[in-house]
């Protein structure tokens, strides 16, 4: 057997603590705003009949619910790791994994829905569309968690610092192969799909002839904001994780943007459904898309 | 009669597996440590990893040499009695062939084999063979793990490997760990060291570094690796 010492870069204590605080602050803020999103949806659904038949807000809310529960479990997992027994840790790791996969899946479904609205446009009516979407959004992660659990992959997971001391201990996937396939691989698939759809949508937004002559500059900025809003909805900010090996600044950017996803979703939801009810329906690219979607379903 | 000339072959990437461990063959195989850089020559990493792993087996099974002293590899091959119950200590000083030392001697780089390890071999016979190798793997891709870079952007410290082979049996689940001490410069705060072994069951190119069963004790200018297996 050959033995050796591996020299690997690690984050120092101060950086780890700073990143931990950013994550906790971001996830906490996200949870509040995601709760607002769900409440807002329920209020709008109560007052406006259209919300009951419209699938787009239902998908946004499903993503919000899964992200809210993911953030909640992150807090539980990080704060109370030491008290959990082996069995409890196994369950906690599985539930945490489940909501992470639900979040990825709903981000992918957001991308698919956007594809139907903006790229495909015609013949987008499917019977029991939201029911099927929900089965996929909540069911596929469950299947993956069951198969990961049957391989006994959940348990205590530790992250160490430069002095080999434990900086973070949580209930998570211990088996590296399972982690790579069901988290990294699955995220990469949904991320690539979302990125392609977002690219096509961005191309449509910026190349379609505008009906608002003389307001090109304003339209351009609206287009940019629309693409940014959609990016957070499709989880593109999470893709910054791929850039984290480039340096500490990308780690900070990734942590900040990904933990604030809930805030961005709330902003998007508010902008999309509040003004679009009052202002002219063609005020933005997505408002147009939303309307066409509603019509196709009607 | 003139010795038939050997056809030149691409040792690093050519077909077939080289299993000759004469000095000239070791030299040829060692040229791949520098030749097999990322994106340069096409090298058959799996074949090259297997070559050096087989070299360890060759040392304990067939080698007639007691020591090998080449610039890139230093080896000690030693028979020992399985009747002894004391632990064995060897020096691993860079640029020197490993040699047995007393317990009290504490060279900067050393290995300690526990008595229980030797005792566990008693059933196989009264005498067994031990090979200790220090290998300089150079700057290339060999023994660097998949994609030429180790998980998390790590690298092998000083490109230095210590090979330990005892007898012909696999040794796992030791109650008392073997101990390898590596000396080195003090590392920057944002870097850490992990004790690892080459696990042939991992990775697409005939192995990858793994740390299962090995504990790392960081001590500033030296690191102690305690592993429960060979």
C-alpha cells in the first residue's frame, strides 16, 4: 500500500464563521419572505378567481413551500446536530435531502413551465397539468430518497477546518457516490435544463420586436430585470456553486445569492401578480407570456 | 552473439503491461512521472499505477535485492521473524534508503509497525518479508487521483509516497495502528493535511486517494498518520 499526505486548501475559522452567519441570515430572511409569498398567494386566491385556475402561481408557491421547508430544516440540522441519535440523524438527513431535491425539481418544473409559455406557446394544454407536475415535484424526490436511504447513506457528516477541528456537523449523506449522483448530478441536470430554457427566453425577450417605439431603453432594462428575476426562480444563482473553486469571493457571492433566493422569489411574485392585475397586460415580457399561458389553458 | 535490440516502446502509454522491474525498466517507468503532465503525452495511467503497485508485490515476493537506491525510489527489503512481539521502527529520511532503527531514535520521517501486526502473520510461517519504499512521483499525473487533481484541489505533499508491504497477505482491521510520521514545513493557515492511502478499488484510472481507516494528527512541522490497515 502506498501512503501519502494530501495538502488541500481549507477555509480558516473566521471565514467559516462569516459564511455560516451569511447563510443563516440569508436563509432566515428567505424564510420570512417565502412565508409572505405563500400568504400573498392565499390572499390573492381568495379574492381573485383567476388564481384558482392559473398554474403558474401554484408552481411558484410549490417552489416557495419546498424552499421554506429546506431552509427550516437547514436551521434545525445545523443548530441541533449533537443531540440527535443515530436513527434520528438518519431521518433528519433523509428529510433534509428530500426537500433539497424537491427544491431542485420545482426549479426544473419552473423552467419546464416557462418553456411551455415562452418557447412552445401553442398546444400547451395538458389534462391535470398541475396534478402531474405535483406528482413529479414531490414524488420523484421521494423515490430518490427511498433508494438513497435503502443504501444506508444517511448519517452524521462533518466539515473540518485547517486544524482538523470540526466546524460543522450535520445529518446528511455520508456515502460520497450517493451524494455525487443524487445531489451534484441531479442538480447539474436540472441546472443545465434551466440554463438552456433561460437562455432561449432571454434571446426571445431581447430579439422580439418591441411594440413600444421610442421606449427601447426602458424595455431593455425591463428585459434585464425579467431575466434576473427568472434566474432566481430557476435556481441559476445556485449554479454559482460551480464557480466556488475559483476563489473566496465567488464563495461569498454564491452563499449570499443562494441563501437569498426566497427574497428574490417573493419580489418576483409581487411584481408579477400585483401590477399585472392593474396595469396594461403587455407591460413586460413575462406578463405577456403569463397572459398567453392563461388563454391557452382556458 | 549480439544481444537482440529491444524495440523502442512508449512506456507511458503503449500497449501491454510492463512487468519487468530491472533497473532499466524502473528508469523507463519513472520517466512517466514527469512525462505524464496534464494535457501533454497520452499516458495510460491505469497501467502505470498498476506497474508501481506490482513493484511492491515483486519486492516482497521475488526480489533478490535487499535495497534499491535510485534517485526516484529508495527501498528496503527485509526478512523478519514473526515470533517477535516488539514493534519495528524504520527511518524514512529523504534521499536515504529506509533502514531499521531503535525505538529511541526519532528521525524526522519514520514508520512504526506494531507488534500485533507482526504477530498476526504468525500463522503464515515463522519468517516473512517486509518492503518499505519511498517513491518520488514527480510533478506529473501519476498517483495524483482522477483528473490529475485531487478532490478539493489537493496535491500530494512533496510528491512523496511511502509504500509498505508485509508478506503476501492483505492486512486490515489492525487493533493497534501502524504509524507513519512525515516531517514538513509549517503549512499556511488556509491549507490542511490529510493522511491518505492509494485505494485500488476507487477511481477510473486504477485507484484514487482515500482516507478510510487513517487518522491524521497535525503537529505543526510534522504529521502523524495512524492507519488500521496496509
